[in-house]
């Protein structure tokens, strides 16, 4: 999930705003050194706390509050084009906003994703993962590629060029692991049977996403699919997962328990975080997503006797970085471009959501899953698009294979689907029990 947030260039207005903010701070405390990152972090924490408290009071998921706070703070927020005068030398307001040190926020946001998946992995020891392995592969693959195929047809029908349609359909066929996990965690559904299936499917989708990125780059640059690169990614992913569940489960849990026997929580925390980031690094080195590595590290910690203590120690750190992640995503989405792409965005959201729901339902039917479990998992996976969607489109833009407007388009879609997702989960809570009651009659 590296480099999935856009690097924003500063405009004249941005520099003017930054200078004003720093001058004010320096006048208050002239004896202390100041950095733009500390200023950004202060605004994120203060405004994020206020906005999320408001969303908590109106009983809405905190993730929506994080995204909304980011949209208010961000360099691309229309708020700043309304409040600040137009720069006579630069009419582009894309750099306006309070936040300025975007690269540092991107780094902290990536840490948030790693810690989120690590803590969730602690909830799922090897026995749970093993129970849904084949179903996850089958349902995840069918749901993803059926969505990709229909989206490609819909994109071309909407007038997109071949490469634009190919990249956007691949991007919107992958559900957001970070958003889904956060929603399930907030709603207290992370340990449900359907959630275990969903997490298995998300791991499968992350592996396929890595393969898609390599394949799309190959198609865009040389016009052909590199079968060798696809095979290599699959083999590496299988090797890492199998190695984790065979060798890793015999070594890592025992080492963690030895550290825990010292009865020092600081040392235990450093040790489990070392496993987390070490495994994320290993996954990154072999060409896979850091999220996959972090989740597998959590699974290894779950096999130890100290799993619950490790989770309690890691969770506060995770919460802080995850907040930064979602606020950063909201901050870097160009909502000012909404009116230019709203029709295409709504059409693609409708097709992507409908097909992801239908594809996952079909996969669950083929693998003979219970209707309630199938419906819940399909509702959860239907809407949210996020980190990998942004990565795929950014890769296409960076190599010049697709039109630049796809980036704000996928950003808008990510924001809208993130807002939709909690309501789909709530809808499943009403629909599934109603259907089960009818079956009992």
C-alpha cells in the first residue's frame, strides 16, 4: 500500500497561508523551533477530535467523521478557495489548505494501515483462517473478476478509452481492506462468522491486486501480459502464507511468550511491534502488500499465550495512526472536482457496488455458504473502495498510460463509497434477520 496518497505541490496561496500560520506560532513561542509537520499534526488531532465527537453524538461511524475532518482540513478542500483570495499569479487552487507536509502524513498513514491489520490479525488464530481458506479464494476471485469484467464494459459504454477503462475497472473491483476492517471493528462485528470470511476474501483480493498492478504495467508499457511476473507473484504469496502457517507458527509464538515471561509490558510491546513491522518489511521486500505481512504477523501473535496482552498494548498506538490515515485520505481527495465527474462517478459506483454484491453472492452460493452469512459478507464487501484503487490508478497516471482525470475520479468514488459502506452494513442487519424469520415460519 505504499505511496497511495497523492503528493500535492504548493501554490502561491499555500505558501502564503503556511507563512501566516508559522508567523503566528512563532510570535507566541519565538524561543522554540517549529516544523510544518507538527503544525499539521496539531490541526489533525484537534479538528479530528471535534468532528469525530460530533459524529459520535449523532451515532454515525467514526470513520465518516475522520474522512469529513480530512475534507475540511485538506489542501484540496473547496473551503480554502472560498475563504482565501485568488492568487493573481496562480489561478490553480489545488494547493490551498491548512495541511502542508503531505509526505510526512503519507508515511504516518501507511503506519496506520500496518498497525490496523496487525491488531485485526491478532483476532484470528491459524485455526480460524484455515477453516475458510478455500471458500475465501473461490469467492474472492469470482467476485473480483466478475466485477472487473462488467465494469470494463460499463466504462467503455460511458465513453472511456480502452486503457482508462481497463485501469478504472481494475481499481474499482477491489474492496478497501482498511475501511472494511475499521467499520467492522467500530460496529463490534469483527469476530462474527461472516467477518472471518470477509477478512479471508480481503487477503485474497490484496494478493490479486498486486498481480493486477504488475499485469497492467506490463500491458501499458509493452502491450502484452507478462505471464512470468504473474506466476512469480502467486508463488511468492503462496510461499509467504504457507511459510507463516508452518514454520512461523512454530517459532514466533514461543519467542513472544518468552519475552512476556519477563513481565515487562514495554519490552513485550516493542517485541510484538518488531514482529509486526518486520513481517510487513518482509512482505514488501518480496513484492507483496505490507498489509498482508502485517495481518500474517498478527496471526502469529494470536498463536501465543500473550495475544490478548499484546493486543491491549498495541491498540492505542494503532488508534492514533489509523485516525491519521483516514483523515489523510479525506484531506487528499479532490472534492472540488465533484461536479465535473459526478455522473460517471455515480454510474461506476452503482455498477461496482451491484456487481461486487452479486459476484460475492454467486461465489457464496457455489461454495454452499449459509444464506445469512453470504448476505452479510456480500453487503460488507459491496461498496468500499480505497487504498489499492488509488494505487492502481496512480500507477497508470505515473507511467502516462491513462488520463490524469482518473485520479480525482477514483478519489471521489473512494470517498462516496466509504460514506455508503456503514449504511450497507446496517441494512444487512435488518434484512438478514427478516429473511431468517421467514425461513422459520
